[in-house]
C-alpha cells in the first residue's frame, strides 16, 4: 500500500473531505488546506510528497501558488485540479513546472493512477543525465551541465521541460520522433495526460529558438509522424 503524504488544496469543503477520504482509503497520508496561502505555510512546516492543487482558489490562485513554490526552487510534484477547460493550455506542462493536471469532474480511479505515475516519475533520475556533453545542431548549442541553450550568440531561457524536450530532439537530429516517443522520453512512460502537452511545448520552443516561429526552420513538423530538429546555420 502507498504511504506517501499528499497535500490536497481546494476551497470546496465537501469536495475536499470526499477526496481526502478516497485518498486515505487508498493508503495515503492526507493533509488539506482551503487556500494557497495556507498550503504554502503548510509546505514550509511539513513538506508533502505531492500536492493536489486547485487552480480556482480564492485570493492567491493555484497558478500563483506554484510560481511561489518554483521561485524558491521547490521541486514538490504538483498535480493541478481544474474545472476550467479553457485554461487547458496554461495547465499543460506549464513553464511553471506542474507535473500533471486533471479536469473536474474526474474519475477517482483515473486520479489515483495519475498520482501514482507522478510519484514514480519524481523518484526517477532526471531525463537529462547529470554530466552529458554539449550538443550542437547547426548554431543551436545545448549544454546540459550548465542548463544553457544558445542560438548563435543569443542565450535562450527555457523551462526544465522545454530544455528536456529540446535535448531529446537534439540527440537524434534529422530523425523524426513521434508524439508518443516524446511523451515517453520527456514526460515518462507512465504519463497519462493529454498529448497536447507536446504540441504546446513545441510551440513555446519555436517562439524561443526560431527566427520566425510561424515558419519554423529548426523544429519541423512531419505531418502524421512527429517532429524533428534540423541543422540551421546563421
């Protein structure tokens, strides 16, 4: 039985009690908070293994709470709970570093599977080895040891997930990687979220490494197959 500690953050008391009961029945130790402010204070006192964080909280919302966590380099795994389908693109992978999301209403078994997958990923080694050599694809240079990407003389600021995605493409320049391949290599084989997470991160990467994101020359879409990273000089 699992024994991980989960912090559930939601302002709906009935929802909070019901989900906490289900989590406890599944063997988790559960703490709850009704606001982001209370959650951040709790994390300081008793860091959980994972947080289930509602986006639509009163006062500071879930997105701002996660920003606060990441600003202090907190690597706590976070799964967003959201009823706002229109915010899907914000929630997907997020440059903030969310680990997964699930939209309300959801099947409790699906949520339990997501929690297990995120906890397993958190215990695994990072996607990029600790001291690999820099990779150069044309004038795009990726230095994993320094977590640095440059295009020519320009330094490109990337999130952790964007970096891992770009590095994965750079390992096999010119080779097409499918969405499923990228999900498995970057998000982990246990990831059960929406495949749109790849599309969104590809678009974000293009906005940062392409001269014209609307007409990409580096990160190429191969319709029906996937994506590849091409050499571009100058």
